[in-house]
């Protein structure tokens, strides 16, 4: 979703606001279509500051972000314009097939489609669209709509932080942009962005064809370990990221504990794969699954997923192709996946 711009040539940084962690990164063009990392970092904030996607305590988040904006984990952020992402579970996305028409008629047609498919009153939504492909008797139009209450709460937060909003996107669109920029995606691909409380899914076949959200995430696995192994959350997280399903003294207990939630995650992904393949006009098949997000680093997770879904699985590397100066420091392999959405936002680099 776009916000009217005044200075398109000023830099922008990506700001990915999760359920309790915000990730930030700024990139700049470095020639030959390469981007250079200026700075990046993350900070935590109280989980109850966001309720149902709405920022209910912007002061608390702004307070938590202030030290990070002054001093990034690595490098520095110089931009004061921000590209942010809304949680995909709160955003309505739909691909429309519409006949060729004038711009004014297209606006009206998109709104009529929104009234038909979105169970929210039109006055309570911001609606945007983009013509993806033209030609023949139909044009492919990507429609995106988001609740005003959520968008307005983000704008209020950035006002408190003294930041200018350059663009508000969906987290899934941003994550897909980052992955597409770093990966050869010339065949139908399922992109899975694993967050703390949900897994955002998109089928990418030249463009975004299908989206879905699974209400399970990294926290689901942590909580299961806490319950079954009698651990504290910090201990469960350490075991999850250090050993996961891989070889360790706790492997049998971890595998037994996480078996049910992991299978449920994979079963939901299989449903999305089948839904797309059954309705694809060209009988296309999903040939790869690309996984991003913090939990993508859990040892053994990708191998488990590949075996369950019977599709090759690779971890997203949104940092591929990014130039990282020695003064900035290379991100650790465990932290790298969690910046996927922020990198997708930062790749806008002011050229919106």
C-alpha cells in the first residue's frame, strides 16, 4: 500500500515489526545492480503492545526502538523514511482477472470486487491494486486491502518516532521480494515465511498467485518443548535453535515433542500446494519450497519438511548478492533468515 511521496530520491530503510521483535536494515545501490548494507539490527518490545495487528501502545514500542535507531547492532541507519510491512494475516490479497478498461473504470471494478470478497465494510479499509499482466481479453490485477485501524496505528507509531512513511506493504509481499531478488525462481515455488506466531505462505509463479497463513509458528514449537520437557522458555529456545531435530542427547525427546506441531505445519502446507496445483490452468506443479524466518535455522527442520511434503526444501538467503562492508559485520547464519521481510522492504531503496 502506497503513501503519497514528496521526495522520491531520499533513502528509505526497511522496518519489519513482528509480534515482539522489530528488525531494521538500510541498503544503498552499489553499482552493477548490487546493493550494499549500511546497517542493520533488531530490538524487542512488549508483546502486549500489539493486539490483533493494531499497535495499541505505540509509546512503548517507540521507547524500545529509540536506542536501536541511535546505535544499530552493526553499521548505521541514516534514512528517516521508512518502508514498513503489515502482518499478512490481517491483509486481504486477491488476484483478479478483469477485462481491459480505463483507469477510472479499473478503480471502480477493483472496489466492486473488494465488496464481494472482503468481509469488512469498505469505509474501514485502505484498498490498493497493481496491474500485473496485460494482454488478450483479460488483465491480471493484484488487489490488496488492509484495515484502516491497523494502518493508522502504524502511521501513529512512526510519527512518534519522527519517521516519514514512504510505503506500507504486506509482510508476505516484502519477504517474497527479498527471496525473488536472491534466488532463481523461474518455476512455481512455495515461499514459507515462518514467524513467531504464524507461517505466511505464498505461491510464486512469475508473480504472487496465492497466499495463506497458518496460525502456528516458532513460538508453537518453543511452548511445546516447555510443556513436554519441563523447561523454561529460554532453555527451550536454546535447544530448538542449537540442536533442533538434529543429533543430541535430547534428540529422541525433542523429536517426540515436536512431532505433532511440525506435522500439522506440513499438512497445512500440503493443502496449499494441492489447492494451487488443482486449480492451475497449466497444470503447474510446485517444484521447490523456500523457507525464511527465524525458525528456518532450526537444525533438521528443512529435512523433515522435505520428507513430509515430498518437495525439495531450501532455506531462503535474502543476504545473497548483498555487499557487506567489513565495518558493518556479516550477519550470523542463525539471525540471517529473520531479516527476510526487512530486506525486501529495504530493497525498495526509495524507488517506489
